[in-house]
C-alpha cells in the first residue's frame, strides 16, 4: 500500500499549500466572528461600531470565499489526481492558478483590512456581497477578479487531466470523484459569468471613476445570479466527502453511484435559475419572476433530499457491516471515536436543520418575515458555517495523513474539537433563528434592545444574546484546537506507516446505469437554456427601467 504523497509528491504540495491558505483565512475569519458575536450582544466591545462593518466584511470574505474555495481547490486536486490515477497535466499550470488565486485573495484582504487604519487611503467595507451602491477601492475588485480567474484556470487544469485520461480510456465511465469535480466546475463557469460581468463592466470602472454611476438593482441581480450557485460550490466539496469518503469511514460502501451522479447533474441544471429568491423584497423585479425563482428553488430541494437518503443508507450499511442491529440501534455501531467520521456525521445532521430553515426562506410570503433578520445568519451558519466548514475540518483529519505521510497529531483533540463546534453552533444558530423571528436585524452592530442581564427570563432577547455569545466563544475555541492540531501534525516528523486511503467500490456501481448521465455537453446545454429562460426577461426589464449604468453614486 503506498501513500498519495509518495505517488504524487508535486500534487501533494499543491494540496497542502491550498489547505494552508484556507486555514490561515479560517483562523483570522473565526477571530473576527468572535469579536462580532461579543460586540453585537454587548458582552465585549473592543472595536468601534464603524469598524464592525470592516470586520464583518473580513469575516464573510475570509470564511465564505477564501477558506471554503481554497479548501475546495485542494480537495478537488486530490480527488482528480487520485480517481484518475494520473499526475497533473502540467504542474506549472497548477502552480500558476494557485499563485493567481493567492495573490488575488491577498489583495482583497489587504483592501478590506486597510479600513481599520484611517491613515491608509483604502477601504472595502462592502460586505462579502459587494454589490452597489456600496463601493470599495479598486484593489478589492481587481483582487477578486484575479481570484476568480484563478479558479477558472484550476477548472481548466482538471478538464485537461480528464481529457488525457479519456484519450487512454475511451468508453469507460468517468470515475465518480472526477465526475463530481467536472459537473461542479461547469456550474461554476456558468455562475461566475454573472459576477465577472458585474465586476469588470460595472464595478471596476465605477470605483476608478471612469463611469459616474451604476444601476444598483442590476449589480444586485448579477451578484445573486452568482450568489446562489456559489452556495452549492461550497456544498459540493462536502457532498464529495459525504458520498465517497464517509461511507468508508462508517465501515461500508456507497449505496448507489448512479444516484450520486443524478444529484450532481441536478445541481448543475438547477443551481443558477433560482438566484432571485434572494431578492423577494427587491422593488423593481416583477412578482411573476420571483414566483418562478421560488418554484425552481423548491425543485432544487430534490438533490439534497436524495443525498440525505443515499448518505444515511450508506452509513446504515456500514454500521450493519460492523455488527449494528435494530431500527436505530445500528447508530451505536458507528465509529464515533473517529473525528473524521463524527465531524462529517454531525455536519450532516446540522445540515438537515439548515435545509429546513432554507425551505422557510424560500417561501415568498414567509420570507417577508425573516428577510434581513438574524434568522438568515442562523440559516447559513448551519449550512456553509457547519455542513461545509465542519465537513472540511473533519475531512482534513482524513486527508492530511495522505498528503503529508504523517499521522494526525491527536485524535482525541480532533474529536473534542468537532463536537465543540457542533455544540457551539447549536447555541449560536438556534438563538439566531429565534432572534430573527423576534425581529433582531442582521448586519448591524447596534441591536441594543435590552441590556445584558444574567437574570433575564427565558425567551427574552437577553437570553438569546447570551446564547449567541456563548456559542460564538465555543466555535472560536474549536477553531483554535483545530489549527493547533493541524499545525502540530505538519510539524511532526514523518511516520513510515502507510496510510489506509483505499476507497471501496459502491454497492451499486456505475456499470448498469444510463450512459447519458456522463454526457457533460448535454447537461451543460440544458443548464444554459434554463439560465436564459430564467434571466432574460428580468434583466431586460431592470435595464429598461433604469438603464445599463443607472444613476447611483457610491457609498
Ligand atoms: Fe440558503 C440565504 C434558501 C441551502 C447558504 N443561504 C442564504 C445565505 C447563505 C446561504 C450564505 O430561498 C445568505 C446570503 C446573504 O448574505 O444574504 N438555502 C435555501 C434553500 C436551500 C439552501 C432552499 N444555503 C443553502 C446551502 C448554503 C446556503 C447549502 C451554503 C452552503 N437561502 C435560501 C433563501 C435565502 C438563503 C431563500 C435568502 C434569504 C433571505 O431572505 O435573505 C436548500 O438547498 C436546502 C436543502 C437541504 C436539505 C437538507 C437535506 C439533508 C441532508 C442531511 C443528511 C444527513 C447526514 C447525516 C449525512 C433539504 C443532506 C446523518 C447523521 C446521522 C447521525 C444519521
Ligand atoms: C456573519 C459569528 C463562523 C460565514 C456572522 C455574524 C456573526 C458571526 C455574529 C453576524 C453578524 C451580523 O449580521 O451583524 C461567527 C462565529 C463563527 C463564525 C463566532 C465561528 C468562529 C463562520 C463560518 C462561516 C461564516 C465558518 C463560513 C464558512 C459568515 C457570513 C456572514 C457571517 C457569510 C455574513 C456576513 C454579512 O452579513 O455580510 N458570523 N461566524 N461564519 N458569518 Fe459567521
Ligand atoms: Cu440562495
């Protein structure tokens, strides 16, 4: 048995470098999260409420964009290399996209953090959604553009590897992990087109003073055209791990390979024509278009519901292989001492709750109740903040030994850390949901309804705030333990014991399933048609109402 790092030393370096950047972003972003959680709840205020928005922008960008996507490119490089069992086509291309993404991310971070220093004439307090009329320094947008072009090159790298493999393996089914990477990247190419147009055509010229004004509704709509599919871009690495690694950790095999392919195809088709569900309350978009987005969103629940079925069935199969019995008794036979397993399982469990709060968001009429309240951060800390982030941390405990040849420094610390994240998030996200229903707004440093008071009655805003502060603190401590464990692993000497990285074949393999599932050109074509149908009329009407460049100055 040989280890990934021995077979693919160059690729292992890229994967390690990508994870390292991801974890630096995680550490800084989590620290800002702690500051926000304590500031908003009036527990501890060390920054001014103006700086709050600088930190909030840093938190959103560093965690939701830098941490998640750097982890993704590392994981996808590992997955493509391993499942095609061949090296990167040209390692210089691989280092080039890594370099471009890292430079772009650094520029973005510098532009944001400069906002904390009044002497530096640069700031980017535009939140991670960066649509007009909020305006950032050009460096922010330029860094962003470089980062996105870097991801496009990474996708090209994986497609080239696939093409070489296809040349030598005509007629074979695409290996499952590579299939997941390629469908996810096609979705990403379609989605990033919207944000690329917004940044290059409107925001960069506007922030440089080359054009006087923009049409804010147009930049918002182009953002959300991209802003919904990006949530599945975050989620697909987690799904890749749940489908291909979690069953093995549970002691079994994936229940169905074809069903996994169907799920990824459905995400490719349906992720983009739904973005308007973030704009139910935007004036200037007709109700009918919103209704269409809602209908598409409800269809988009299907692939996640299929995932819940397939992944839990695979876990049950694993548990029964390990001697588990009974209707629910099998749960006890799962390897709960393994931090990689437990982290992913808890992440999945929380995603079930986050998915339900997403269904609430998606209903046009109920959305009017929760939009722009703390309910929404409650929703996305369960989805991207846990289903994705916790799966990535848990996945690290599985991946790190393969790409370094070293044993994880401490499995007990790993176990404590993933459980602490889950408990912290139960407190924080549940309280955020409840606070949202009471009308506490999101994105504000000053929701001072009642003063912090340990004797406030259960159900009061004071009690909710206490839970947010407590949960946020546990989450931050969990990140500290995680980073310590990873750094200590990296610092360790190499152990010569080979790593068990074998992934067993699915129970129901791809061989009998329809070959059309692997027809990537067909699915791309249909996805584009759906996008054109969903967006042509709304965009035409937005441009018709206020013009391409609108009349809004910047803030
Ligand atoms: Fe969302 C807002 C609707 C999923 C992220 N979402 C957001 C924002 C973010 C976000 C960041 O329709 C805020 C943006 C902003 O700043 O304004 N969301 C949905 C719907 C889904 C959904 C319908 N969201 C996600 C995912 C995200 C994410 C995934 C990130 C990764 N969301 C909305 C809407 C809004 C919104 C509105 C706008 C709100 C507003 O007004 O601003 C669905 O995709 C959810 C489907 C999920 C399920 C759950 C299936 C369960 C599974 C678990 C299996 C269990 C396992 C473990 C594996 C149906 C798969 C078992 C364990 C054992 C021990 C047995
Ligand atoms: C917003 C805390 C981890 C993504 C927030 C807010 C708080 C918070 C209190 C709300 C601020 C407001 O609306 O005024 C924390 C803590 C964390 C954590 C204590 C753990 C240490 C994460 C993770 C992610 C994430 C892991 C994603 C991977 C976001 C995003 C926002 C946000 C995207 C919204 C920013 C905006 O509205 O512009 N966080 N968070 N957070 N968080 Fe976190
Ligand atoms: Cu969405």
